[in-house]
C-alpha cells in the first residue's frame, strides 16, 4: 500500500477513536465510529485475496449494523428526553439497544461469530490493530455509559464471552483465530468489572492491550501463522521462544505474571460485592482459556533442542520483518512488582 495512503488511514483510525473518546454528544460519537470503520476497511482488503475481501465485507456489515443500532438508540433517547447527552440514557429500550450494539462492535458472545473469521482473513499486522486499537472506541462508549446499561444483560454477555472464548479456542490451530478467542475471553472479564469499577476496567484494558500487542509483535517477527510455526520458533530466536512462553502464560493469567493481576483484583472486587457465584463461574471458565495457552506454551518451548522435531526447520529463512518485540515483552514480564503503584 502507498505510504501516503497508509499514513492517511492510520491518522483517520486515530482521529475516529479520539472523537469517540472525547465526545458527549451521540452524533459526534457516531461520526467517530463511522470514521474508524471506514478507515480500517481498505487495510483489511489490501491483500487482494478472496479471504481478505470476505473479511472486509463481513466487518463492514457488522460494524455498520451496530453503528445504526447506536444511532437508533440515541434518536429514541433524544426523542423522549430532548437531549443528545451520552450520559443521559433514561428511556427504557435505549440501554438495551446500546448494549447489543456495543457487544456487536466488540465481538462479545453470542455476537462474536464475525471476529475469528475476519481475523483469519487478514494479515497479522492488521489483526493486531483489530484486537487492540479497534476495541478502544466501543470501550470508550462502554466506559461512559456503563452504570446506565442493564446489569443482568451485561453480566450474562460477560460470562458467555469468557466461556465461549475459552471453549472455542480449544479447537483451533490457527494463531490468529486463537488470539481472536483470547480477545473475546478478555473482553468478558472487562465487561464483568465494568458494572462495579471503572478504574479496574481501564486497568484490565491497559494490561490486555500490552499483552496482546506483545504477543502479536512476536508473531509478526517470527512470521508464525499456525501452532506448527511456533514449534520451530527456537530456530529463529531461542530468546524469543523463551519470552513467548512467558507472554503466553501471562495471557493465561498465571501468577506471578502481569496477566494475573487484573483477574485477581476483579475476583476480589466481585467477592467484596457479594457476587461470589459470578466470580466462581468466570474463574472456572477461564481455565478453558488457560488450557490452550498452556498447549501453545508446550509447543513453543518444550519441543526445543535437544528434543527432536519432525517439522521443517526455519533457520534457512530470514524473517522478513525487522520488528523488535523486546520493548513490549519486557513490561509484560516485569510489570507485576509495580502494580500497586499503578492502582494508587
């Protein structure tokens, strides 16, 4: 893609997210969402492959539908209340419609079917944008309206997302699909805590963005597409193979790594608020996610030399990307000791 066009699209992506995050008027928020969607479509379809075209079409249809539902809910609310303020959701169908629209935009279960298919049809760099930056505009709207959304529907979507994100990921060998289901499961945790604490929601989102970006940088650097590619990652870089193992365990939420901290704090907050059954259910369902992370960890590190492997060696081929993932991996590994400072 032409560098000028790429920079223009990335600028529009940033502008769309900033408009949504900074707006208190529904129409401005809708404009930001549309700008964000239209900027990512050419990036999805730039490979000129049927799978890429299919992914771009699916993404456009889902996002346009969700945006129209958001606009409909804001019009209904403005019709009854006379205000376009985002924080004034008082009309009965409006919060429910908005919850459904945000779930579609984020890819929460049971409106998640588009996300793995879109992720599989695009390249790894665009998949990184899809699972990180594209989550920010809907999360900004969720942050602004969270205490006015129907709590039971939000918690039901959260538990379903954690369950389906872990369960569906067990059957995958494509790394982009695994990262898509990982994203769905993490968003379930964020949705759970959004009903109680906005500070913890932001903290969990920040840790999720850090870990996901770190993992995708590893995949881009190693040009890995499937779990088989991770099995010979040691031939490309033994050090990267070791840090990838730790990043995967952090994504799974194993202590004492940074991925454990938000889950620990969320479970503590749910228990304090007498939601022990909810805390127990999401903790148990997250074990499904941990299962496929540990399977990837096993493939990545426990098959390295001197153990034998029947897979083709990658040391003959130089990586085409010159990205160094170390600056992102190191905070993922070392951020836990300074977590108390973050929460103060």
